[in-house]
C-alpha cells in the first residue's frame, strides 16, 4: 500500500502520512484508531514494542 492510498483511506493528505512515517509525528487519536483497526495492531504492541528491536506493528502502521 502506498502512502497516497493510505492517506485516501484514512481521509488525510499524503503529507500527513509521510510525517507520521518519517518524522515520527504522532497521529491524531482518530487517525491512530483507524490505523490500528485497519492493520489489526494491538495498541499494547504499538506503545510497548520489544526492547531490542523496532516494533513490526509500528513499521506497518506508520
């Protein structure tokens, strides 16, 4: 899925998705909810990734 496609699905401009993915900006609660629901990601896994590596769910969502 491209950033443009994801932006369309969550009703945001592509630049917003790019900021979340590359700059580490946090999405709004509504966008966050859409992403974790759409990608079937546990909120716990997102906020508490494994200590020794970057969380796979965070990579998928941003």
